[in-house]
C-alpha cells in the first residue's frame, strides 16, 4: 500500500462534484488534502493561493467526486460468479462456502474482489462472509478482510447467523470432519470477529453484526417463530454490546414480524438489503424507525419480487443502491448499476422523470454512507472528512460534449471511467494504473483457490457448459 504524500496535495480537477450540503459543482474545481483528510474544496486559483508550494495532481480533464460506497455484497461471490448456469446457484455455492472452503479461499477472494473495487472506484464496501455467513470460525471472516486491508480500501465485514433454523452444518476441509454451529455459537464467532477486525487497519476496517435474514422464521400467520425471536434478541444485544451496526436481508413480512416481536431491532443503525416484496405498511415502519434500505437492481431477489423503491423514497426511507456482490451475473461496477436502478423505475412506472441524476449519485455516495452510519466521515467532499476521492475521465467521445455533468456520470459513465482513486489520503490508482499491486499473483491465487474449493465441495460439474446454452430460449 502506498504511503501518504508529505504535506498538502491539491487535486486539480476539471470539475468537482462535491455532494456537500449545498450540492455544489465547481467547474473548474479542486480539492486540498493533507494526511487522511480533506482540507478544502474550492476553485484551483483559490486553493493554489491558499496552499502555495503544495504538490499537485493534474485531473483537469476529469471530474472529481466522492468515492463510491457499495452498501451490500457477499465475500466469496468473486470466485463463484457465472458458475452453475441453469441450476440452483445458491445451493451450489452453499456447498463451496460451507463445505469446500478454507482460509486461503477467503483470502484469495478478498484480494480479487478488492482489486475489482479499485478498478471500479468503489472506495467503501460491505460484504457478508458468504451468501449466508460462514460462522463456525472467525478465521474465515478475518481472511475475507485481508485483501481490502492490504490494498488500502475501506471495508465492512458483516457476520452473523445464517438463514433458517439452527444448527448449521459445516466441514473443516483440513481434517475432513463435519460439525455444527447453533445460534449461541454463531453469535460467539461474530463477537470474536468484531474483536479482531473492527477498527483495525487505521480504522478502515469495520465489522457489523450481519444475520442473513432479519426474521429467519415465520409461522403461517406471518409471526416470528421462537427461533427467530431468539435471533432478533441475540443480534440486537451483541450489536449494542460491541457498539456496531446491524446489516441483514429482508423480504416480505419480515419487517412486520420483527416490529411485532422485537421492535427494538428497528432503528437507524439497521440497514436492510433487497426488501423485495415488502408492503406499504412495512415501508412506513422503516421510515418511522429510520431503517435504511439498500437496493440491488440486478439481483435475483429483485427479479422475483419488486422492491417498491419510489414508494419508499416518497415515504422518507433512506434508500441506497448496491451491487449485492459480483456473482452470479454482475460485477462491482456500482456506477453502471445506478443507471440500471433508475431505468428500471422509468420502465415500471412509465415515467422518465423519476430519480434525477443528482439523487442517483447521492444514493451511491452520501446516502449510502448514511446507511452505514459513516456519513460524518465519507460520502461527500467537505473539509474535515476522510480523503476518499475518485476522478472519472471526461475526455472521451461518450462523455462529450462536456456539459450536464451529473447526467453524464449516471447515464453514460461507468466504473471503468475511473482513472484516479484515493482512500484515506493514499493514492491507490492514478492514470488508471496501480502498478504497486501484484495483479498477476492475485489472479493466479484466485484461480487456484477456486478450483481447489470447487473440487472439495464436489461441484466441478457447475463449471460445465449447460446443454441448452446455445440456440435456446431458456435453460429449463
């Protein structure tokens, strides 16, 4: 990881999209940085006058903006994207994560996914350790944070009870022995992971309590089961004890069931992913309790049941956009998925006036930071905040003519336009180069660890081409 430059550095941009309280766009604009903090945001002339002798980074052909914040993803998905076409992908990867993975799998995947975050300008992210968290040993979560730590990114590990009723089955691939973990064991593992991860790497790494489901069981009447109530209580108590936030999936009925069974869990320190199929009453509950919703427009959950995004925004819910990880059929290109999120609402309501471009950018920066309880530190370019900054190349045919910058960023731009990244005041990418990262080793390690884990899990057939891949309308 690069050292921070000595003294003050001026990032001289063609324009600066601040997303500050006034939502200023400075054209031209510049950002002054010292150590890990933003000193000032102003015109280039004013900052040069104020900080004479400062070093400069020429980004005059680019737009400077806050680093992108991806509020929901899954560790492990970087290895399992694209596998098992036409099959139950979740069932396949559960075998890999719970029965085929070792710490090298999670370590190698963390470097692979962290590198992809660098490529796409995502400076802050959150991931559950697995599709449903692997909680038989904290060593897996620790390994899943390693790549983000070493590459200098800001990252949150979410760990907690998997979905469904305990106990949960795992395999220790080193000994071949099978074992189980119950609710108490999963919470104990989460507590140990928090102790080892939270606040490390100069504060860049955090750990949240992350149960797979907000309400992991409901009876025929939609009420939380005894097991679900025990989990709600245990998750809430652990988060309070450790002083961390809670992150979970939620689907239709789960918010209502939680509100009826254990309403204390619903507060501004809770962020819920997907929220597919939730009712208007559940939306109002989220608004009243200040629970955030993180929406993945390309997720399988949204394909099966709609999250009422516009209705939630109108009700006052803090709704943000996330990728849900890079598998099975997407990437960490959060900026391009923001465009998809907007366009899907245009189609659903047959209304192209929905979600202005500025709002879309907010949902991937300052609003996303708020969903993680980090909006006092990141998400906008303001004096005193962390120097988490990206710049996108505007000197391209697709970005020209150079006007209406928010619209260009949302409807044309992608993470592949990001040519500069700074996190915590350290330059991680410049001129789209990150020569200090050993890319070849990261890729080779990921390939080897994935193949070994697939073989141990007995899912090598998931790599085979589906017999209906070509010339057919559907897999099944």
